[in-house]
């Protein structure tokens, strides 16, 4: 990735963002070779407090090599509430070229994003919506300068709110709906859903991705390389969806602006837009 503009464009299209602990530089290249669309070097939850300085140094030491790879490298910094930890993170990232993309945990207001930009003015930013306050301040976060797309940290959200979940996570539907709407209003790239912690349960992972897809999300946070291919396959349009989309687009073109039916249903502008979106996804 050569510059912030290129990084931003690639990050906006990423379907999988794979976490790797910042204190495990031996795993950096493995993560980059996993097939994930983006790698997230984690300085926050995956790193014990005593090892955070070493993790920052490991990221800096590997940056020149990682920045040459054809995928965006994101750094998850510590949250605003961490105080000096975030200050040290941003200071460590400030000299990196090209600039690091930043994943900002517990982003609750637009000012939190602005805090990152004061040190890293070119950084593409992915705020994590993972507290009740973040949900309340969602529009301000989504519309903040530098934001590429939103991501959900649903495990932290549930811990913050004291919620518990049942099969299919219906309790989190309002959160996903709100993030999807805020994404559209702010003209951001499709949002990124939270992790699936069951790394050996492909059916569960596939169901989680399909649910995110129904909410209009376009990506998924991953915690293990073997999740990447499953997520890509689940996000891709099915053969039936692609065939339907082609019929809609072809029928619309042949109708020359007149009303037309496809498979017994009237086709209007929103249906055609949906069909074109499916074909665009399939082309990737």
C-alpha cells in the first residue's frame, strides 16, 4: 500500500479483517499470507499491559516490510479511557510511512476520532462501536473526518450493557440496525461485524456472516486464519442471487424504462439497484 488514499480504498472493500497480537511479530507474516483482506495488529485487548511497550516496538520494527504488502495493515490502538496507553500508541505510529490505518476501540463521540487525527492526520480510521455511549453518539462518530467504515465490538457492548445473548443474537439486532443506518447516512463503506469466538464451528461462523449480510454489513472481524475463507464464501452472492440479478438487469435494459416483470415480480428502481449491487459483489 503506497499512500493513505490507496489504503483507504482497500480498507473500504475489505471483507475480512484478521487480528494478530502486536506482541507476536512471528505471526505478522502468517496473518498477511492467510488470504485476509486486511490485517489488524492489536495493541489493545490481545496484549497484556506489561507487554504493550514491546508490542509497539514490534509493530514499528516490522512496518517497512508490512507496508510493502498488497493489503492494508491496521493497528488497533488502546481506547480513549486508557489514558497514556493511547498517547504512547499514537506517538509510536506517528512516524510510520505510509500511515497506519487505525482501529479505535470504544469510539463514543466524533471528538474521539478527532483525537487520533491530531496526531495522525492522514490515518484512515475504523471506529469500534462497543458501548452504550457509542450507540448514543453513533451519528457523530460515523460523520467524523477520517472514518472509512464502522465496526461492531458486540462482546464489549454486551459486557458494557450487562446484556446476555440467545441463539441468533436477536438482542443485538437494534445495534446492528443502528450501525447500518448510520453507515448509509454518513456515506461510509459497509460496516464490519464483530468476531465469532467459536473458531472450530464453521456452521456458526457462516450463520453469523449471513446475519451480518442481511443487515447490510460487508465485512467481518476474524480471530483465526481458518475463518477467512468461510467468511469470504458466505459474503459472496450465491449462484441463484447472481442469476436473478442478471435477469433483472437484462429485463430492465430491454424494457427501455417501461415497467417490467421478472419472476412474477414488478421491477422498479430499487430492485434494479439491488441487482446491480449483487453483480458488483460477484465481480469481486
